C-alpha cells in the first residue's frame, strides 16, 4: 500500500480507491492503516506530499504553483495552507530560510 501511495501521490487518492487496492472495506482499511502507521491514510498522504514539496523547494526554483502540482495539489492556496499547518512556516519563508542556512 505504501508503495502504491508513493507511486500515485501526485494523483487524487480517495479512501475507497486505496481500500480497493488491498481488497478491504474502506472503514476496515482506515482502522488497519491507522493501527500500523499511527496516522490516517489522508494524514500520511499529506505528510508525504509536504515532505516532497520541501525537497522541491530546496532543490528547484519552480514556482509555488508548480510545486503544488508536482506533489498532488491542484490548488496552490490550499497547498500553502496545508504546508503552513504542518510545517509552521510559509512556503516562501521555508524556501528562504533553508537556502539561507545552507548557502554561505
């Protein structure tokens, strides 16, 4: 399941679809996933996408909208809010802070 999520993280991933992949009911899938991963499937996907975004913000000069699309968010404003909620810093603030701390 984690491999499937990783390979499809740029796509919309719905609970029903993920449950079908492992041949479980959506409700049971949620319970098993949370028991094993200590996160809901959607929280896991969100964290995975934000981690990938952090890498892209550091390694590229792509715009926020481009990064959002690359990690599976069609709305850059929603992406920005999700990033800030999880990381505690804005996208631009993160990019500037990280680059400033690694560059002389």
